[in-house]
């Protein structure tokens, strides 16, 4: 007789109770992960800001390497040290003038607000504007602004951490890149490298466009406001240049102090200053936006605004500043991981 074949051991099906506990465990882990991400979301945003600084250092280092034929490490050292030194020199030469204008702006602020209030009361629609900023509305606005500009470790602490994150990412980028690729399955590593290259190219395009637009609008407004004779023109131009980091909303916010200060001179000057702001912003938008879109994916304006509003509610000023690069990263991920797969 032929020996009987041994039947392979059959897998024991989990009971209904075990399935319930597995589902509950997975759901609990997801909830914990979401809560951890929510608590640490501001830290993740700071890490992304550090990545952008590293992208700037690497872009400048690549340019130095191409122009001077230096090796990689000296070019990167010159990029980091030169940027820090240039920033220090600018603050050294302009620091005194900036300090004087900041003191002048803070000293004249009460008079500026009272004068602007008086002039607004005498023009059509002015009383309605004043009423919206009075009483409980002003308190709500102040609380909103205070929460909007609150940060995790304070402004200086956040800047310090972001700068050192950028230097660490610049010093050894392959360590972090290889660490991310280690989480990707072997069959998908080429796709992972391709996605990281696309994200790097998009971030470089956004950063170049932002730096160029900030410099351009600062120069345009500084010259124009000085010619008009507006006080503290340098500070107003610098504020506008910094707020250029916030597309769509930043230009409107930057225009408010300039117009209010011009109201103390005359209504005509205030109108002229408003026109200068609008023209300068239009020139920058028409020149810089095409440059950004050459290196970056084409972002729909509605999605850009929605992402800014969502990130502003979640993480305040830093969230709004980083809303555009975050949206670009998400669109690239969706395109590579879902849209192209569906097409295939």
C-alpha cells in the first residue's frame, strides 16, 4: 500500500473576537499616530523650512562649483559661510538706519492711527470701516493676530532651530536621503529617487522665484516710497519684501501700514502710495510667476489659496509661508503614486 500523504497543517482562522480586537488595535494606532502628528506638526514644518534652507545652500553651492571648478565640499563651505557673512554685513551697514526707522515708526504709530481714523471718518465708507475695527471686533482681531503669530519656541528660537536644521541637512544630505529610501521597498527605490528629484526641483524653483520676487519688490517700493517722500520707506519696503513669502495675502497686509502712514500726509498721498503698491505687486507677479512655473508644477490659484487658509488655521504664519511648497509636494506625490498608476 502507498503511504498516505500528510496533509499540510491548515491555518487556524481568527475568531470573531480576535478580528474585533485587531480592528480596534489598528484604529487605536491610527488615532495615536494622528495625534502625534498633530502635536508635532509645527516641528515637521520647521524641518521643512530647514530643508528649504538646505536647498538654497545646495543651489548656491552648485553655482559656485560650476563657476569656479572647485570640489563639492569647498563650494558648499563657501555657500554657507558666504551667505551668513553677507547677511551679517548687510545688517551691519543697514542696522543703524533700520533701527532709527523702526523707532520712528513705533513712536509715530499712535499719531498715525489717530490721523488715519480722522481722515477715514470724513470719506465715504470710512465710518463703516472704523466701526468694523472698534469694540469687540478689535479685541477679536487682536486675539486672532496674536494666535496667528505665535510660534512653538518663539520667533528667535524657531529661526535658530530652522537655521541649524538647514546647516545639518546641508552638511550630509545623503544620510537623510538614504534614510528615506531605506523605508521604500527594493522594487520601488528608482521611483522613490525620481519622486525626490522632482520634489527637489520644484522646491528649488519656488525658492528661486521667492528670493527674486522679495528682492525686486523691496527695491521697487524702497525707491518709489523714497521719491514720494513717505517716512520710514526702507522699513515699509523690507516689510513688504518679507511678506512676499505669503502669496496673495502678503501684499495686502504689507500695503496697510504704508497707506495708513501716507494718510498722515494727505489723502492724495495715500491714494498714490496704494497705487504704487498695486503696480509694484503687479510687475513682480507678471515677471516672477512665469519663472516659478518653469521650474515648478503649475499650481491652480484656487488650490493655493485654500492651502494657505488651511495651513494658516492649523499652524499660523509658518504654515501660510510653507503652504505653497507643501501643496507642490502633495501634488507631486499624488501624480506619481496615484494618477500615473491609474493611467497605466
